[in-house]
């Protein structure tokens, strides 16, 4: 069995990857994250506490396990926090990637490095779905850090794949961060009024679909850039309205607003759908519709 190492295994995507890989039982799994393991199921894989911003820790884990594949899900993804905490952002989103590349070169030169990236590397001015060959133009520090990390991979002579994605939603064990679907559902369930932008357009991605896409990249030995996202693009307002419709919540609590009224530290691209035709063709990637994804999430919430 090949060894697959997951960074950020406590996070939303990280946990989905661990559970799916355990189901498939085709890889030896090394789960890594900062601090204690937060996944409820703790057998069937090895867990290592790992801070990927610490070069020494990365080297130690790589030398010990020598993974055949690494899926790097760890990142600082709070866009506004990245704008104000730039050193922290750079350390986790760029320096950490360099640490992993260096460890691959030193200890396991044929390791397949699968790295997660984002739609936010684009400026959103295209007006239609972005393909893998479109030229990035980051608007925020978060976006810049993710693009710089991509360039590190592109410029190095290791075996790499970049999976770009958008607005990931889902639920996992001991969840530390919410996401737009859970936030909207929770607020509306409590009868809270919410302001939602109607001038930003995204393709919401079910966490299970993103995990499956990453595993397909690993299984098919795919390299290069691949868009792994949801199949449809909506305004954020439309997305939240769909959440309200699904759980039969009061849409009168939702007030449409414009991005420029929110006073957010980081600038966001207006429209960033991703064209997933390459992933469908080359990987057999087949994501759920947004409504199907809500159904999956609803079943998990009931449990």
C-alpha cells in the first residue's frame, strides 16, 4: 500500500479525506495537524502532531514516514484575518509549502504533492467560469499568498498537482470553524436578521466532493492544475436563499446588500466560478448539485 500523508487533518477537508480514505482502505494513512487529534475515529491510521510552518518538524515527519503522496489541506483561509495578520498568513500559506517541497527533495523525491488552492487568486473580472489556464490576478493578501504557493510548486522540479476550489461547506467532528451554509442555517433558525451580498458569485463545493476530487488526483497520478469545485455558480444571496428554502426558514430575515457596504479589510473578486470540465474528463470527477449537497449535510446533522 502507498503511504498518503494529510496535513490539516483536523479541518473540514482534512477530516473528510481521512474518513473517505479509511472507507476505501487502499492507502496507509498518516494524519497530521497542529495539536491533538480531533477526529472521533482514531484507529486505522497514524496521527502525528505537526506544525508545517516549523521546518524541523516537517523534516522529522517526512524522514520517519517517507510518504508517497501528500495532500496539503492546511492553510490560513480567513481572508480578512490574512489581510491584518500578514506574517502568520505568509508562514502558513507560503513558507510551509516551501518546507514541504524541501522535505520532499531531501527525503522522498518521487512524492506526489497535491496542494489545495483557491478561486480567490483571480480578480473576478472575467464574467464567466475560470479555467486552469486563466491568468491569476490576486486582489487580497490571502489571494497573493495562495498564488505565491502555487508558483513555488510550478517552479520546482517535483511531482505536483494543484486542486483549486471555492466555498467549501460541510460538517465534521469537533468543528472549530463554521462555513457559509451552516452560518446561514444557524442564524435563520434562531430568527436572526442577516445581510447577504448579492454582487458576489461563487460555486459552493461540498466537502465530500472536494475530498473525492483530491483522492482521484492521487489514484490517477494526475499532475498539473485541476479545478475541483461545485457544478453551479450562484450569487451569495441566491445561495443563502437556497439554504432557507431547503430548511424552510424565513427568507424575510435576509437583507440583500452590496460588497462595498461591509467594510471588510480584504477585497473580494466579484465572480469566480470554476470550469470543472477538465476534472470531469481526466479524473471522472462528478460533484453533487448544491441541493444534493444540502441533503447530504442534512443527513449528517440529524446524526
